[in-house]
């Protein structure tokens, strides 16, 4: 414990899962921490950057599996900041992209605790990228939406219907439990043929991806036992990904051979 405590909170984005995708600034914050409060989807390998004596506390937050409420986490931040000094809140992805990071900063400020933010690589764009799916590509998609599937009340967010009416790529986080409802939205808009990919455990060794259309993906996902954590990518850019691109490349090479 430091002789003169300087209560401080640092929100660190751990990235989408692969421990190598954290920033250098994030590693420096971990090395300086007196207490680390870490989430379920954070790679435990990152805890090795902490100095000796740092207290590491699991406060797992995951869809349907909350070991701590948000209020309890807020209170832990304040408690340890005043008791030990520098608290690092290690969160998956980016703490300000559906990570409730601002709520923690706001709560800490009420108790005189200053906060620093270390942005993280969000799964919203990193996970598709690892599968060669660009969220934007000239002539295919000029913009993208990133939405969470569920509102605070637990219902399907109406933003998905708004997004579905556009030509933009749509990335849905925490959406596998509402996949049937999402598909129904596209069906009512006569967009059942829209390409879609679901990527589970993105950037990790056990990553798994299925592709299809909005009319077929529910059955495919059920057959392949796709579950959380996963992201859903909807739009024509899915056709540019690995599962579409590699067979096309092989076909082109074969065509060239036949032409010689």
C-alpha cells in the first residue's frame, strides 16, 4: 500500500479477447495498478502484467451470467480506490462501447475519484476484420451501425429495424439470444436474402464462424451450436470474408489453369 494514497480509477479496454490486442498504455496501467477488477471476457494472461502484491478481483459480467451487479462493481471501485489507491477496471473490448464505462467514471467522480480512460480495440470491428470482413468497402458499403440487441428493459432494440432499412453494414453485439427476432425484422422488410455472419469467440483459438442469409442463419446457428459471446455481422460485406473469398479464389485459380 502506498504511504500517501491518491485515489484513482483507470478504465482499460482489454480488446476483443486475444491478449496481444491490448494497447501499450493499457499494459502500463496494469503494471501500476494496486487493484485490478476484471471482467469475464478478459484474457487472464493480461493479469501477468501486474506488479507483485496487486490485488486481482474477478467481477465477471456476461450476458445472463452476472456474478456482480453494476452497482456492486461501482462500490468496489470506490472502496478500493480509497483503501489502496490506483484501481484498474479491466474490461473486454472498449469500455465506452457497450461497456458501461461512463457509468463507472460518473459514480467514481461522486466520491472525488479522478478517472483516466485507455480505449480498447472493440470486437465490433476487430472480430470481422480477423475474418477478412471489412465493415466498409468501396462500392459495397459506405457506413456501418453498431448496436446492442437488447434495451435496458430486455426487449429487442428498435434501432435494429432502423438499421435494417439502410444499406449500411450492421454489427450486433450480444444478439444471439434474440437471433430469431432479428431475423424476423429482416423478413418483414423483405430482406431475408441479406448475407450474415455470426462469429463466436472472435480472435481466440476457439473462434468459430457460420455464414448464411437472414432467412437461413437461425437454423444454421442452431445446428452448429453457436452461442455467446458472439457478434452478428449483416450486409453485403459478408460476401468478402474468408468463407466466401477463399472458395472464389480457388475457383479463379482453377479457371486460369484450365485456360493455359
